[in-house]
């Protein structure tokens, strides 16, 4: 993965998928540019015991180099890549994340998004 901008939102929201998953999405900033992203919705089971961590929404903006700290963002979900999973190590998780991002890019390329 090259430069990755991460947006984190803590807490549940009614429009989030019911099952924790990594999802391909597009991110809009104030109705302007649409940026392809991969998003994680879950409780980070590799690092926390089941049920002990709050739900985290973490969007990885693909092919973006910039600073969006403190900026509002809007996301729309395009599809599900996989369910949440616990990995044996951070290295195993990172390897899977590379595969997930590649799949998210394929999904976004094929999606009929506005």
C-alpha cells in the first residue's frame, strides 16, 4: 500500500453494516471529490478480546497523499470484501490488508457508483 490516509469514526451509526466487515467504499468530502477507499468496521479482534473494544470505523483512502485531519467526510458502502477475523500476528493482518485493498479496488472499478 502506498500513502494511506485513515479516517476514524468511533461509535455505532444506524447506516453501518450490521456485521463487522471490511468494505469497499467511496468517500465524499463536502460534496466535492470522490475518493476510492477501503473501510474497516469492527472491534479489532487481533488486538482485543471479543466484545472488549468499541466498534471502530476506519477508512483507508487509496492513492491519496494529504491531510484531512478534522475534516468532515461522508461515505457510501459499495460492497463487502470479507467478515471480521482474528489473526495470529500483526504481520498476518497486514498481509491480509494488502489483499483486501486489492479486492476493494477491483470492486470499486466494477461498481456502478454515482
